[in-house]
């Protein structure tokens, strides 16, 4: 009976969050519609640079841009629900497939970066918390503070100078060889793809690594002073069990929260790193679209980014109950 109540409360919570997510997506779509309609006349961009007034009016009628704004917005929502976000002004192809073609590169880059930040950030955070006054651990903390203060583009340039220019052990740009599996083009299955991934992944994940390191260290130092941890030591439990099962598990909730937020940001806003390393991802496409004022691609990217971030936040909330059974959703 208790388990059924728990499942029901979790189900109702997920449904409530999904409804909230739909409201947020509608708000995002309305903001995007208003901003980009106010930025200029899309009919002029679609008609081309040398179009006449008659050509522009014809485009406006064909795409329904002569209708009132609320009609245009309702039509935009109806088309978006069918995956139709319009044609790219520059490439003259549907905007959604254009982004989805680049999305695997961005997802693989963000996934690699978040794995690097979690493994090294949490691991070093635990290591530093056990003996915080060692010279080695003080240097690690100083390095994390330096890394937080370092802009991403400067980190990428320094890594290129060291590992690509001076040591010549890693390639400075590009994605390398890829393998297509279904609709997904991956670089994980080739040595060239992995080598090309290392520098951009570390560049993208270094800031998150430093944040998780300091967050884990602060949480571990607080938890290690609790009475139940002292009792576990007094019982003679193995250090690994005390540290990882009793202490670290109680620190992981804020770490999971931060990791979820960071992962969504890495997928949605990795364009600086992609630009530095000429990574053929969706972020690089977004920058090109902004320079070329390709409104359908920009709107589609923003909507997908909002959807990804909302989905990750719901997953993180569900993980709370797994990590800490005391958490209940009302």
C-alpha cells in the first residue's frame, strides 16, 4: 500500500511538472515569436535581396504574414506541434532537420564534458575534503578557483597552444572521422573522433568541473562532522563504505541538481567552444544563423533548448527520490 501511494504521488508530480513544462514552452514560443517578428519583416528576408515590392507581397500572402499577429502565432504553434518550424532563410530547407543533423555532435560534446566534470569534480572534491590542509589539496583548490575565473574561450586557446601547437599530440579543430548509425553520426567509434573530442570536451567541462569540485568539498566537509559519520567510524566500518555510502550519498543531491542544470546549459549553449574548435554542432549553426539573421533556425534552436532543459530538470527531480528515499512529492 505504501509503495502504491509512493508511485501515485510520483506520477501526479510528473504530470504536474509536464503541465508546467508545456506552459513554459508556450511562454518561450510567444517570446520568440514577438521578438523575431519585431526584429524585421520575415517576408523581406525570404523574398531575397533583389526582390521587388510585388515579390515581397506575394511571399507575405503565401506564408500568411499578411494575417493578424494572433493568427500568425496560432499557425506557428500548430506547425510547431507537427515539427514544422519553417524554412531556413539561407539554406532554403526545413529548420528542424537542419538542427537535428548537427545535434549529435553537440550532444556527444556535452555528454563528454559533463562526464569529465562529474568524474574529476566529485572525485577530487572527495579527495580534498578528507585532508583539506595538505599542500597538494590546497593546490587543487587554488587551481579550481583559477579555473572558475578563466573564460571558456581563453581556456580553449591555451589548450590548443599547449597540446596542438607545442606538444602536437591532439588536433586543434574539427570532429575527425565519424560513423553513421541510423540517423546518428558518432565520433565515439573512431580513434580520430575521440582525439578530436578531447580538447573541446575538456574546454567545455573545465568550469563545471571546478564548480562541482568546490560544491562536493563543501558538502563533504559538513557531512563528515555529523554524528552518524562518527558512529560509522566508531563501529569500525571500512573507510570506503563510510565515505562513499554514508557521506557522499548525502552530498549528491545538490551535486545532481548542479549537474542537471549544467548538462542542459552545455547542450544549449556550447557555441563558444564549438566556434573555437570549429566543431560542427548545433551551437556553431546557431552563431551562423544569428549573423545571417536566419530567424526560423534561431527560433527552432531556442525551442529545442528549452525542451531539453525542461526534460533534464524533470529527470533530476525524479533522481532526488532515488538518492534520498526521505523525499516525498506532495
